[in-house]
C-alpha cells in the first residue's frame, strides 16, 4: 500500500535546546533546577541518564523547551557522523530540557505517532539523509533545520503508524536479545 508523503515540518515541532555557561550549572535536583540533556545523553540504545547536569529553571525561556513524554532528542550540532542521532524521551520523572547542541523534535500528535517518527528518523536510510542536511564547518556539522523539515515522511493513518512502531520495536528487541544471548 502506498501512503501520502508529507514534509516532516508539517507534522513536527522543532525546538532548539538552551544555551548556558559552565558557571551557571547547579546541583542536579536542587530547588528550582532543571536537568539539561546533552549530546552524551543521546544514545542509540536509549536516553542515558547516568551523568546529569542542571541549570537554574529561569534559563529555560519558553515552556515548549521543557521535555515531554514522547519527545525525541536529536543531535543537531556534532561530528558529521553523529548529526541526526536520536533518543526517545520516556517518562523521566523530573523536569528536563535540551542543551544547545541537541534539539527537541516533537510529534504533532494529531498527525504522527511519536514512536513511528522515532523509528523513521533512526532508520539507516533516514540517518544518512539527515546527515546530508548538515552544514559542515571545520570539525562540526550543524543541522540545517529548513532542509531537515523538508524531508518527506510516509504518513499512514495513526492506527497503522502505531502498528508499524510496535512491529519495529519487536524486531529491534529480538535483534538486541539475540546479540546478547
């Protein structure tokens, strides 16, 4: 079956991470602090929350910059090979935001399932396409957001997106289990 292709920008919100100075860091989980996810937290195996840092809450200028369940964290300024690497944000249980070298990709839930979006972004073909949306400088590649938003994604009905995401998660789970057994 063939599904319509839509520009990614029509089904997501793209939210840049916050910037901060090293002198602005505070103890994680202290009063009025917000955890800041960095590129080192964004791992293919999932969001790594072993090494967390925090900043004062007032450095988060807009509520949309706070992470929500179902968001994706996307490496948007990194080495060329790592631009596009993404992690799915589950239920963190604490207030968090994205740092300056990563961005939040938020599914517009009326149109796209966040797990479907995550698996689409992480497919090898799309990781390749996302990398080529980067503008390379000396040692770093910066994601061209406008080019990223112009990538086309197949858009089946939401029920089918959820089925595809579940199927993909079972496939990935089997690969992981067989790799470790």
